[in-house]
C-alpha cells in the first residue's frame, strides 16, 4: 500500500530542488499534489507524467509568495478546487545573503516576506480548514541556519528561526484538533543552487559534517514523507534535522 494513498497535498516551491523531489515522492506514494511556484515551470510536464504513472494528478499553480494579497487568493482557490488538503508543505524560500551592516532593507524584507510571512498566510488558510475536518499534517521547511545561525545570512537565519517558533506555537494551538505541525531543518543538501558554489567552498562545508558528505534531496523528501504519513500520527511540534550530524 502506498503511504499517502487517497491524500491531497499542497507543496510550495515545487518546481526545483527539494520541493520538486518532495512532489515526486508524494506522487509515487499515491498523493494528489498541488504544486505552487512563482511562474509556469519547466518541471510541470515531468511532474504530470510522474503523476499519471502513479494513477494520481499533479496541478501546478502559480503565484509570487512575496505578494500577500495575491497569495491569499491563490491558496483559497486551490483549497476550494481540492476540497481540502491532508498535507501542507511550506517549502518555498529565497536567499539574499550579505553582511548585516551592509544589508539593504529590501533584502531583509524580501526574505522575511517569502520565507516567513508567506508560510504564516498559507498556514492560516489551510489550517483553518484542517481543524474543521479534524485532520492534517503541516510541514514547515526550516534550515540548520534557523537553528544555529549563519554568518552572512542574518535575514535568512531569522526567517527560518521564526518558522521554527511558528511551528511550535501552531502545534500547541491546533493539536487537540488532530492537526500536526512539524518543521524540517536541512543542512548542506546537494541541489542546483549548491552546485553553483565553488568546489573548494563545498569541500570546506563537508569537512564539518560528521557523516562527511552532503545530503540529498531524496533524504529530505523521505523525512517529509514520514511526517505526512500515518507513521507519524503522534509527532507534532518537532524540528527534525536532516544535516548529517552538523546540528548534534
């Protein structure tokens, strides 16, 4: 039996990297998925094919997560078309790195809006429906930077730390309604984004990882699958690191 059979999920940041792999893993496990990305993606056809091969459907929806009012309307429309989501994965995120003393306010605001305000808006709409149906799993994608901080990423670290606080608070608010809320905190994960980092810098990152390698998008998606499934029905308010031991 597929782990997410007959379930429906909304996954943000669905067109590449970790988000795309989460979509693929959910589809392979029998879940119908609504994937949110900023604009029509090259991944759409591939994900639709993956869905068809697994007897489910993939729906791509497009909206800029930094536009709060447009995001509200987009999520409400998706919720109505789906009839209600069993799983929500807030994965979309951006970086605007730089030293704090020289960081333009625009870079601070952009990161906070997409990484923290957007998940709040989406959680607010989707969790309200979940609590009335008395079921659901919300997964917020944080980062090791949100747990320990990272130089040059004051805005990103703050947004991801805020997401952890949101996760824990929301879990306490809605746990009695049988809705679970957890966070996943990846470390150094090999993606298209990290591939662009010079090899010597990536090698230095690996040196501080106890498992002596970068993580994979499959490993992050596997944790999300666990949290979305009925294997984790008594897990809520947790922050699960996928970091090869960096956060130990």
